[in-house]
C-alpha cells in the first residue's frame, strides 16, 4: 500500500504563502510514525513543488488549518478524479467535519493517535468509515517518536529563503527538529482552537519519552541542535516544567517554546529554563487593552505586568517574541501607535502580529456571527492578516490599513536596529525572525499612503 501525506499550501497572496514553512509539521511526522512499516509512505509540502496527481497512490492524507482548507479541497478533487482515496484531519477538519466530509472520503476529528491505526485496518478490510473520532483524549505517554527523519535542514545560505531554497531542497526547513512535551490548555480563550482540539486537561509525555525523542533527532545537521517545542503552553504545570528542564539540560540544546506571560512570575522556573538552554519565549500577550483581554476570556494576562514580564525574561538571557492581535472590540485606531511605542520601550525582540481572526466554530466566531459582523466566509481570507469581520471602534478599512502600516513600521530597518542593538539575547534568531517578516510582509502587504492618519495619539505614557 502507498500513502502520501500532504500539507496543503497557504493562499499564495498571503504573507505565510510567500514565506513558506520554516518549521515542519509534527502531526504528519507523528501519523507517519503510527503507520506500519510495510506501508510505503512519503510526506509532501504542496508549497515546495507541483503535486504529481498521476502518481500511483492508495491514500492521500492531508492536515491543516482553516487558511489551507480550500487548497486541500482542490487537491482532494484532483486525486478523487483519479480514484485515490482521500482523507483529512487536523484543526480545520476537527472544527468543520461536515464541510470537510463533502470534499474527502474520510474525516478525522481530534487527535490522530488510535483512530489512524483503526482506519488503516478498516481500509485494508475495504470498510473505511466516513468519520473517525477519539471518544477520549489520548494517553500522551503512548504517542510514538515522530518520524523527523523525513525532514531535512537548510544550508546556511537558505536561512532566510526557505521557499527559494526548497526548489532544490524539497524537505528543507529552517528548524527541522521539533518536539511536543504536553498537550491541552485549560483556559479556552474565545479566539483559540487549542482547547477545542486538545481539550482542557493538561497532559504530559514522560521525561524518558522526551529524552528518547531528542536522542532520535539528527542533531549533527545544520542547526540540528536547535529545537522548537511545539507545546501551546509549556508552563501550565511548573513542577513538570522544571523536571523537564532538568531532564534535557545534558543535551545542551538551544530551544524555543510557547508559554503564557505568567511564566515570568516564577523566578525559579526561569532559572531552570535558562540553565536548560531555552533561548526564546513566544508569548501570547494578544492585547495591550485589559478590557479586550477580559472580553475574550484571557483574564490570566495582566497588561500592567507586561513590561516587568519582558524585563524578567530578558534578565535570564531569553528572548521574547510577543504575539499581538489587532481589532478587538475595545481597539480604536490608536492601537497601532500604542503597540509600536510599547515594543520600542520594552525592546521586544520580535513579534507575531495578526488581525483578530474568528476561526470557524470558535467562541469568537459564534459571537461575531450572531452579531452579523462576519463579512467573509472565504477561508482563503482567514490568513490572520486579512480583516474578515466588522470591528467595533474602527472601520474595516482602518483596521486593515492600520495593521499593514504598523506591521511595516515595526519591521522597518530603523526599528529593528533600535529594538535589538546592544542587548538582544540571541542575535541570530531575532534578526532572522525580524528580517523574514520584513521581507515577506513587505511583499504581501501594500505600502500605506497618508500614514499621518494612524498617528493619533497625543504624547502620553505607554499604555502599560
Ligand atoms: S490562547 Fe493560549 S492560553 Fe488561551 S486557550 Fe489558546 S493556548 Fe490556552
């Protein structure tokens, strides 16, 4: 039997479509590891080169978030025309199983472990079902070591141009080594898909399992010693986190992870993280407006503490990449300038800047839908940079244009230099991240004329 796993590409005109994937899919590598060895499998990144629809295959299996859904349906249609059995799982399939089932033969809802093996047995017996769903959250200690051997590193010249290099490096990634130590998040913020997909209870891999995964990685390749921790919130259980840090210190990794701002409240945890080689925190600050955070049920973030949070993390030699969304109901046009001033004042190393996006079936989506504020159901536009709903205190045009302006401004050469020069803990990753956004955001987002309209703030104290 021959199976091809395909990661469909983001809309070509979006920034992510232009930038390409720097970090590979852990879910495809995990599903590959669950596939019996007598089955011939391969992984294909749609963005890297054209798909050969005439390749003889038994099954095509896809995954992906909402922005790739329409492309996934195109791919499914081509393979189905040729008699190939097509299946899809992942976040969009879990949020919208009825829609996805109109385009593919089988849909997977939720985590893949358990139901993938069940499907393969049913397929061999010529009785595959239309839908597979784990009734319970899986036991993470039984998850296999992901097949990262499918992914390669990039050569030094390819650092900032994964798409271009991938013409010859089909499976080359900026950070090919990836791991996930925990799943789940109890907070269930209104916009987020994590609790919907992985559930509210926090589950862990054993330390032994984590060591096995690290030892299975090719750490000799270019940037092989740098590892991305794909946990959505690595700091939910501090005791576990400290033990995990102790378990991996001996490998002398440089690693990057995602956490909530509350991690900075635990000095001891920061010491463990620093000692274990953590180099970058990606933190979902999301908004500089406490009312907006309260509205979206992200009350565990306290805006007044943000400056202190960033300083504490910097003091431990760890860089801070902040995630911020623009367009919440309490955001007016001053939100862009406020953010730029905050970023300058805190010397934010890098940022993940998006417009608020109501992914289907999230709490936010249902609320905006009920209020008749969603202006597009075209999933290609849910690329986290395009406004798809009517904001409350701005027009759609003001939010869209203001976002473009702020994004370009944050990544201007002058601003990058001012934020990073002389202090940033990890120059290479921070400069790389800023330049990637500058280059690809610059290609995707139009330049704004009449930018004075966004400079509405009187000189006043930073919002925090
Ligand atoms: S945004 Fe972060 S804290 Fe909120 S539910 Fe998602 S992962 Fe959890």
